[in-house]
């Protein structure tokens, strides 16, 4: 699975991979060739006839260049002016196992062979170092390119997945997939693939060369290879499974840490430090155990490989020394003749054994890298296999890119789970420029309904039409560029304030950004309180007040200038003063747009054209504020529930029963002895009320800052004003 995953994602870099393979082949060739001087010198010193040209006749003309007096003084001319003395002839060794031996002679000096061997060793060493550099550089380049591609691909895919899918995932785990799991794959490509390719090629090359020199001796050297292979196969499988569990546990630790760091205020408020430490510690312990299991298997595997390698080395050294000493080695079906292995061959085989067993030793490291990378690739592929939230229409689009904002829901059904629909047959027409409020109990489908418009969710049945066209026919970029949203908790991104506002219109001119900020009533705050438009935003804007963040989000929406505006509880988390500022900014934003506002604060719905009440996924009521209040249905019950603990409601009830005076001292609410002239005008979030008299609450108590629309004035506002001034009540 891992190598299919790598091959699929290495598209565009496969030529570099091929080049790296060729360089690795050359580097292994240099490794093997660089070992032969270790045989040439001892063999020539032990037996002058055991010349390199006996094994490799093509070396004769090269070795002749080293048969000079400057290297071997015995070749000095007998008299000045005469040519150098030629080296003496020597007989090449005859293999005892050769059924048809024939005489071969050599004529090279020992000193010449030594110098030649040293030069070969140095040249191949330099070439080997250069090739290793190129190999590692290419591996790093391929790994970094692959890492960047995977991260971009995974992040882009995550953005395209549905909000429903994201709601079921843990954020820390997703971050771990983007960072740690891809880093595991990068480490395998950087450190593992070069070693793996070089190791495989070295195994093949060394075995071939050893078979050329002595097949029986090669069989002795490879006697423990099957045991080593089976051990590696068994442990690799177990290490891979353990590494996958450890990777998953690491993701859980990241998720809990992310969750708790984002909720530190709640943790401190409810003094949950010890409980959260215990919970986090439990996940850390699970991660420790999973990682310890993987590490324990690795700890067993590495010395076991070392033990098998040591046994193989001892066998080769013992048998080779025994045969080189003139003894015959018999082992069942094959025999190694005496002196068929000399000291040079023994040294060469020991060197080859090091080359042969080193990849086998590296298999322990490669097994770990491969296991963690495989686990990471599986976790990444799990995300990439998820279908995107919506499918783009394949039909070419030639319509307008600026929509008008006419919205209609036609028999819309939707459910996060097919057997439990959230929306049930919604039919709703919103003409261009209409301002509508959606209200209802939590879970009634308000937010789900508005998210159908930009296709955050796909309808299960029915259709959502924009300007008479099914929104599935629009390209997503066109559709979503025509929709602005101001959410309950607007998120600011790392960057300057100007850059955050410009999200609404990338590339906007500075003057456009400032104009949008002025309309959102945030321009002066940016200049005087926040340090200017170039001030950097940190931690998603947590260093700004809630009202400031919302007004920056409104400026962003104003700059976007989309014909459809969705307001999802934009003031729910704000205090009264911030709410008033935000609502004044919204007054600028909603002009000339089709507006859908979701709000649980029913008193802020005075300036909408129509209120839609959703209950159990269906439209229960619709009408304006006064009509729905008088109807005595779902909206009226919601309004009554909101006012249950409202002192204004209690006062209006007394007034409704004709109580014009309240005995002073009998309650904290009392009325002045003489009526005051009409002089109070309180402008609040959704309108204002004018009242004839002032109600004075008890010492230190002010009336709540709640105000209903001007037309019609609510019962509790008739005849009385509800005002609040800093430090005083009137």
C-alpha cells in the first residue's frame, strides 16, 4: 500500500526518482569495486603469482604502467642508458576444483600492485562520496517536494469536505495527520529509500561477485540469510501494527491538548485543572504504552539481527581461515578444497560480509521507518478517500457572476442521518431585498437551512433556487462569492487588520478597506484603540474585544458586497454596548440585500420584513412581530419565555391590570409621585421606544437595556420610558 501511495503521489518527480536509482546503482558498483584492493594486496604479498590480472585479465595494460623503477627499485636498468629491467614471470594459482586446469602467468611487481590497489581504493572512495552526496540531495529534494504536495493536497481536500464530516472529527487528530504523519513519510523518503535501494542492489551485487570467487564459500556466508529474512518479515509486520496504534494515540494526545488549550478559561472557571490533567495523562499513558510496544519490538529486533550477523561472520571467518591454512572443509553435499581460499579472498569475503549484512542490519531501522510511514499513509489516505462536500456541475456555466438575490426553497428535505431528517418539506420564497428572521428552538434547523444556500450541505430532496436557477447549477466559486455571512463568533486570521478586512475582496485598495471599516463603525477604533490597519492580529483575534471582531467581520462583509447576507446570531455573545455598536454597523450592511437573520434575541427583530418560526424542521408560523405576538403561537410562547424573568415584563403585567402606583418601600420598583414630561428617547439594537414617564428602580438598580420596535410600541413601553445612564437611573 505504501509504495503504491508513494508512486501515485510522486507524479512529476518520477524522473528524479529514476535518476536517484541510477546514481544508487553506480554508488553500489563503486562500493563493490572499492573492496577488491583489499584482496589484491594480501594475495599478492602472500603469493607473488596471485596477481589481479589472473582474475581480471583486462587489468594487464593498466598494471604495466605501474611496473616502473620509481615504484619498484628492482626494475632499475643494469647500466645507465639501458631500459628498465622487466618484472619476472609468475604463475597464477590453479584452483584445485578446476577439472581442466591450464597454465596462466603474470608479470607484475608486488609494489606496482600495491600502488595500483591504493589508487583504486582512493578513486572509488572519492566517487562513492560524490555519489552519496548526489543521492542524498536528490532524496531530500524528492522528500521535500512530496511533503509539500501532500500537505497542500490534504489541506485543500480538508477544506472541501463537508461541515458534517468535520463536525465528527477531532481537530488535533487532523492537525496530526497534516504534520506528524506526513513527516513520517518524508523521513522514509529521505533516510529510508536510499538505504533500501542501495541495500537491495548491494545484496545482489555482492552475492554475484562472491559466487564468482567461490560458490561453496558463498553458500557458507549466506547460510543464515533465510533466518535473518524470516525474522525481519515477522518483526516488521508486528512493528508496523504497533506503529499504527502509536500514531493514532499521538493524534489523540494532540486532540486533547488542542481542546484543553482552547478551553483554558472554562477549565479555570470550573477548577478542572486536576481532572483535565488526569484526562490528558490517561491519553499520554496510552500513547506511552503504544509507543513502548513499538519500541520494545524494535529493541528485540535490532540485537537479534546483530546476533545473527555475528554468527554469520564467525562462520565465514572460521571456515575461511581453516581452508586458507591448507585444510579441506567437508559439509555434507559440498567440499571446499584446501588453499582454494587465500588470505586475500578471506579479507574480501569479510569485507563483502560487512556490505552484505549492513543492509540486513539497516532493515531494523527501515522496518520502523516503513511501519510509521505506512501508518501515516493509511491515515492520510483515509481523509483523501472522503468524498467532497458537494460535486461541481459538469455543465459549462455561461451565466452572470453577480446574482440578484432572489431565493426560494422548494420542498427541501435534509438530514445528517438519512433516517432522521432535520428539514422536512421547507417551502419558502425570499424576494430580492427582503429581510427575514429565522427563529425557533435550538435544533429546529435554522442554521442548517441557511447553509443550504451556499451549498455547505446538499439537499436530500427538493431544491434551493437562486434567481430561479438551482444552486447546484452554479459553480461553487460563483455561488459563494454572492453570499456573505456574519457568524456568532467571527474568526480573524493571522495577519494585519487590513488583510483581515480584505478577505471580503482580495486585492482591495486601501481606501476601499477604510470605507468598509467606516461603514462598520470600526474605523476610529482601529486608528485610536488598535494601533492602525497594519496592526497584527494574533490568536484568531482573541486580543480584540468581541464587538471589535464582529465589526471587522461586518466590514469584511461590506467589502464583499454580496447580494445575499446571512446573519447567524451575530450579537449573541456580546454585551449591550457592543451589541448596539454591531447593530448600528449591521444597519449599514443590510441595505439593498436579501437578508436572513438567525436570532434567539427576539427583541432584536423589529426591523425585519418577516419572521419565520421553525419547529421540528418545518415552518410553524410566519408573519411580522406584532402579528406573531398576538397569534399566541410558538413565537408568542418563545417571547413569553424570554420575558419570564424580565422586570419589564413584571411591570407591564401590573400596568395591564390598571395599577398606576406602587407603594414606595413595598418593592424595589416604584414610580415617581408626579409624571415627567415626554423627554426620553432610547435608541437600541433593533429600534427605539418613546415613553411618557420614567420608572425609577430601587437604589443601585437600573432598568434592563431592552427595547422593542417603535411601531407598534410594546405594552410595557406605553406610558413609561426605560433608560439607563452610567451610574444613575432615571
